[in-house]
C-alpha cells in the first residue's frame, strides 16, 4: 500500500477529479489529474462492471501501485492523480505498464495547460454521491 500521505481518501477529491480533472489516456488506464497546492496524491478506480471479481480488482490496483512506488521520484509535483483502470492492466507486462506510466507523466505539464473539458449530466446517482456544481 502507498502511505496515507500519498493517497486520495476523501470522496470530495474523487468527485472533483471526475468532474473537473483533465484526462490522459493510455491502453491500460485513463489518468485524471488536477493541480493542487499540496503534495501529489494518487487514487485508483476499478469498476465492478469491468473487473467482475474482487480478486481481479485488487490485483489490478496492486500492480499499478507497485509501478507507482518504483517511479515515486518521477511523480509530477502538486497534482492529484486518479487512475481509472482498464481490464488490459491484468494481462500487461510489468515493463509495458512502467513505460506507459512514465509516458503519461511526461504528458502531464502539457495537459495542465489545456482547459478542463466540461462534463454533462452531473447528477448524483445515489444519495451518498458527491456532485459539485458552479454557483450561477
């Protein structure tokens, strides 16, 4: 596991990344990112729609966590990162995942210069869901 100081833990952070974050696509994941004023934090999303069993969801997160631990010195500074994993992560070789993460980190400065794409249909699916809307 990553230390608590390196993890995204609040629902508000996940919601802000989902709604206002910029995206970098990879064959193995979609990386959502958002600039912050504190140290870089990382979160993972593994959908039950894609990974049917908890074993596969946990394995996918463990594999990417290990890659991120290996390249911790190369993490972008002051950015929240959310990795939305795809099923291909399970079959990928370690070297492929490592190269993909490094390539994504190289694209971070460019993607932060672009404006965030507006998201449509921001409705809470559950009562516990967090949705942030701009005040008119």
